[in-house]
C-alpha cells in the first residue's frame, strides 16, 4: 500500500453578512451559521484532487429575523464579504504554502462583488507557490439557484461563488465511490429508496453487527487513514478511534442508547441534501441518533449514501464536518 500523505490542505474563511456552506469539488465540507462575522478553518484534504480544484461557497446573505413573521430575511448589501485562503501544510517540516485565493466585498451601487487586491490585513494577496496556486478569479451565480441546508435541516435559498485552485500532488487518492455512483434526482421514489438504506444500516446498529458495518465503511476508512493518519489500513484506523466499532452498537460504551429511526417531518418534506456532483445524498438532521438516558447527551452519525448502476445503495462516507 502507498505511504500515507505527509501533508494536508486547509481552507481558512472569514465572512461577513452571510451564512454559508463550503464545498470542495462539490464535496460538502462544513458550514457557518453566524451571519454577522464568520471565521472558520479546517481540513479539506478528503475533497482535494490532483490538478484543478473548485472551491465553492453556497451562501445566504441573512439580515436577521422578521419580528412579525419570524422568518429570516435576506439581502445582498455592502457588508457581505468573503476572504478565502487555501493552505498546503507539510506535516514533517511544518512548511506552509498558503494562497489568498479570494477576497471580495459586495458593492450595492455596482450590484456585484468587487475583488480586493489585498488581504484584510492590508497585505498584497499571494496567489502562487510551487505546489499550490490560483488565478484569484471567481464566479458568482447572480441568482439564488442553490440551497444552504444546515445541520438541523433548516433550509435557505442561496447564491453560489466558485473559485479554482491547483495543486501538484501525487499522494491524493480518488474517491472510492467515483467509478460506480450514479447521478441522483430528488424524487419520491429516490427518497423511499434512500430511507430504506437508512433502515438497513439502523438494523445493523440494533443488532450490533459491527463487522458488516466495517465492510461497508472499509473503503472510506482506508482513505481516511491515508489522508489523516499514519495507520496502514481501515482496520488500524478504526481501532485507534475512541471506542472504535463499539460506537456503532445499540448501546455505546458511555451508555448512550440508539434511538428509533425517525424523521422530524414527513419523508417527502425532509431536508434531503444532494452533493458530490449530484451523486451523494444524506438527510438532515442526521437520523442516526444515540442518547444517554441520564444526561440526555446526544451523538449522531452523519452517514452519506450513493447508489450504484445496479441499484444498490452504499455508504460513501461519514461526514463529520471538519
């Protein structure tokens, strides 16, 4: 097996006036729910690919909640801004190659985002390093063609900003599902099939059949081991995670108990999020819930599914939102 990665990739985002969801190559990474000032940093390595990459911010310019209707209102305005840097960090030498890929501020008079030549600290933006670079340009959707779906299932109409960055890297593995996942369409039949997949996995948890679940997760955990750790296999990776496979039993080691599989609303109205260029799907909020009978503490497992050409539903990843 090829050696594990000796470096990682990180996206650092500072925003104003908007909630947003971050995607890299259309893989959901994480979201920001603070529509005043947002400041978010985290690992994006699992979504980066050799060569050209697309980083997307799907955002809603929230102004606040209407006191009469209780609904959140939106408006593109002068205080909406985004600054994005992407970093390649060498784990051994700690050498950092960081590019200032985006810094834009909305201008109401000009009805668009204006690119800024400097960072918020007044320094010239750096766009090129030997192993990572960008042209510093962006694309803005102009209309709300997207949705921001938050962890609790709350959904907002959204705009989209895309930028490109490039990496020279021979250690990145392809996604294990890419060769067999088919495009998905949000239809009543698809939702019923997806819910059946959730039910099958929930039954595994109820039975404590962790070996079957391990085999379902093995490709994803092998890739995680390669990207994030020095472990050589999926088995070694999960055995070195707190509680390991015991986290996927009806009663977890800390006493949390698997809850019945339920949705917060009707299946056809549930917040179903499709990403990964239309091939991955999950339901929010996460239906897999464990709760401690005394403390009420809750743990969720955000499983993401895909469908094969043969019509089989498989697990793409557990999206923990790094």
